[in-house]
């Protein structure tokens, strides 16, 4: 057992969105690109920007806005086997 504090994986935010905590292993090259993205955002916003914020901004800007959850009676069509994690936008731009 570890002494690390337990963090909730997801919690609601006051603005109606949710925050999800997870650990992702990515190559250092992608970390460097995120740093560059954070630098660009910081320049635009005229304030410091964290890598977390740069990731969030990048994910929001590379896909259409998410549709809200549908009532339980309205389930979306089944996703084809070809769509999955590999269909998410890649930060590095490489396959």
C-alpha cells in the first residue's frame, strides 16, 4: 500500500463541466510540444499557462464541441470496431 493521497478520478465543476484525473504516459517529444503550446497560449493570454491547461485547450480546439449526455432512453448508435482510442486527436501529429 502506498502513502500517496487518494485523488477522486472525476468531480463536477461549478460551470456544469466535469474534471477527470488520469495518468498518461507520453514521449518526451510530446511533452516538449505541449510546452510549446503552453508558451503560445501564455503569449496570447498574457499570463502563465500550465501543461494541463495547454492539453485541455488542445483537446477542445481539435474536435467539435462535445454533445451533452442524452437521456437514458436515447442511446447513440453502436461505435464501429475501427473507432476507439486511435481515433482521438494526436498531439504529436504522428501515427
